[in-house]
C-alpha cells in the first residue's frame, strides 16, 4: 500500500497487530530514523532490547557499531534512513524467521520503500538478505554482491551483531568487508543523488532525539 506521508505510514505501523510478534512482549513497533527522502536506506533485522525501549532502530550496541562504520565512509546517521525488516521485537532477542521477515517486510518495509524511494539499500545480515533475495541464502557468500529488488540495487553486508561476535583476524577481515560494502553503496547512491549531503559536523544524539518516542511507548500510548 502507498502512504501519502511518513506520519500516515507511522500511524498505520503503530496500529498493526497482524502477526503474533506484536504480542511477544515488546512495547510495540519500532519505526525508522532519518530523513524520508534519503537516497540510502539501511535495513536491519528487528528491534532488540534497547531499540524496544527507545523506539528507534539500531540504537543499541549493534547500532553504535553501525554508526562508526557509517562514519568511516563519511556518513552520519541523520543523513540515512534506517529501519528494520520486522518492526516488533521477537521475544528473547531471537532472530526473526524468514516467514516473519517476509510477512512484516512485505507490508511495512515495502510501504517504506515506496514512500522513501531510496536509490540504494544496504541489507544488514541474513534476515535482510533473504527478504530482498526472496529465498534462503548465506550472508558469507552473498555479501558484497548487488541484488536487484524491484529495480533498486541492494548491497547485502554483515550485520553489526555478527562483527561484535568476531575476534582477531576474523574481526579485522569482516570490518574491512563491511567498509567496502558501505563504500560501494554510498558511492552508488551519491552518483544517483549528487546534491545529497552525507554528513553533519557533529554526531547526532540519537537517543536524545528519541526521548519523546520513548516516553510515549512507556506510557502505553503506542497501542491504538
Ligand atoms: N538489530 C537489528 O537488526 N535492528 C535493530 O534495530 C537492533 C538490532
């Protein structure tokens, strides 16, 4: 479905209770951060504990690593649109299944993509990879290779949570791979949107910007 504005889409996502994930115990759907006209969209897997608490995607430990990786290619978080495949936190931080990803993503992520019209998407980890590819596949073999998603180039790369589990040589290699994947994505998006500004002089304080959203979630107003 196509929504006329970010606000209309956000209201629709907030009132969604179409699948059991909404009842798994989280505070409700976690929406996006970043401008709705950004040429680059970053898609994670699903909210973890910190994200469920604050109501923003990728703001916990994985998000902090993502921010560093983005900065290494000259991007601050306030210049990219960041969202997840599934909007509600799976209980106990489990990985969403492919079916959950397909169900939620084909309703809400598809609507976000229709609204934002990103020039390039970065998919973090295997849940995003499988959603965009439409089939089972492994992230180790697939990362770094462009996928076509309805005419939009998608770059799959490692999820920051994967990097956080690596050490030694494996960590160094994986960090470089993510760097080159993000660089390729930024260069393609910048070529297609030459006037886009990618970086603020100071790092945005994401948690602070989510203060109101967090309050709303904890007051229970998110349940429509
Ligand atoms: N991992 C994700 O993929 N998304 C989040 O929002 C948090 C952790």
